[in-house]
C-alpha cells in the first residue's frame, strides 16, 4: 500500500519553531514575570486570571491567529469547545470518510450532530458533497486517519472556505511537528492539547478567529470553568 505521511519538520526547523515559541513567551512575560507562579481567581475587568490571558496571547501570536482560549479537558476538551462554538445541537457536521477518533465521536453523539461524510482525498467529490448536503461546519483531522489518506490540509480548507463552511482542525499529534497548523492554513480554529507543547496535562487550546473564541469565552463565566493562571 502506498502511503502519504505528513511532511515533518527537520531537526533544524523544529528547533527554530521551539525558539520562536520561547521568544514569544519572553515578549509576553518580561523579566521576572517569567518566573512567577501565576494568579488565581478572576481579575476584575477580565473575568479570568491575568496570567491565563497572557498565555492565550502567546499562543495566538505563536500560531499567527487572532485569539486563543485555554479550556479544560486537553485536546478533547478543545475540540468540544470549538464544535460547540461553531454548531448548535442537531446540526450537520462534515467529516472525512474514515473512522472518527473515539473521543471525538463521543462529542458528536453528545451534541446530537448529524454526520456528513466526504472523501477529503478527492477535492471534486468533497465540493460536490458540500454543495449537495450543505453542512453547517466541518471537522478536519490534521494527521492521517487511515494509511492511504493523501489530502493536503490547506487544499481541503480552501475548498471549505470557498463554500462558506466553517472549519475546525484537530491538530493533536501535528502541532509543532509540521510547518503550519490548521488556523495557519485557513481553518477557523485549531484545537490541540497543551501537553503537545510540553504544557500541563489536562489543558486544551483553541486558537483561531476572534469571533469563535469569543463564543467560547461566553461559556466560561465562572472561575471554576476556567484554566487558572
């Protein structure tokens, strides 16, 4: 069987990407702030911990996005928050014609979403399905779902954007390993676990369009639902 693995970064490219992330961190956490233990509770006027906001700004800048939000539940929690911001229960979600990741399928079932499938390896077939079925949003997994997958993420996202279909990418297992993640290729939001960036376990990140991030923030009113600094 012929396979089409993603183009991984070289060692030198991976080092430069890590250096760029550290540089962004240092710009948002100057001097001794970098060594601080963070803050807890809700800062008046922000309705979130100030340090959490700074970390979100780091992620937005690092991935060339408008905004970012940290959420509970690692990568799965990020996908859940992103889908809930793009869709209402019972709406139609477009996915690749391949096995859906088990934890993602749980989210789909919990939201009562109707699945529409298309072969992302065939852009003309994808366009036909989108035109005929008119999905309300799309979920695109960055990494391969099956060995024979060959689709180019940016091309799939361009097809969806041209049709006006909002797209969320699952960038778990791809972030910091490839040159660009979904939000840098045209997705409305990228989702991944901060553990993939050597961050704390259990924290997810949604990075992308400011309007989608605002909808996520609207669901995080209480301090207990937020990531503490």
